[in-house]
């Protein structure tokens, strides 16, 4: 069997994930580049470290922050590009600067496989 990987998400994003059957996530940089289409991942709440759901990767693409859509059916929408930059820069505060248009992002489409027993 394939190894199950874990991806951590901010608590507000975990709620969004649990409400959707198919969803898109943006990831700064190449930290998760090892993930491939077909891999199953455990969704972890970054605040509590609780594993809350399982999902399968349906699609993986590379893009830049400048090319990320501001409005997407399966991702949170933003008022405009600067609002998106503000929100996502908050998630990636550890880089020590606001996101720039040429920063690399991985875009994953997930399909929720199921919630894990401890998730409410």
C-alpha cells in the first residue's frame, strides 16, 4: 500500500475542507512537491495537531502567486489580489515578507475520502 502523508492546515481552513467534497488548496514553495496525484493524505488541524480527515490528490499543478485565481469555486475567494496577498502572507508569515507575484505555489485539488473518528 502507499504511504499516507499528512498535511497541516490552519484551523479556519480545516472547517472549509470538512464542508466540501472536492477542494483546491494553494501551497507556498515546493515543500509538498513530493505529493503525487493519487496519494492519500491525512488532513491535520495545525493548531490542535488533530487528524480530522482523509483526502486523495486528484490534480497537482505549479504556478506563481501572481497567477493564483482570486475567485475559485473550490477555494476561498478574495476581494482582490491585495486581499489574497494579505491573507496568504499571514499563512506563510515564516518567510518574513509579503508574498511576491513570482513566488512559486503548488496547487492541489483534493477529494475528501472521509473524516477521521475524532473529528466532529
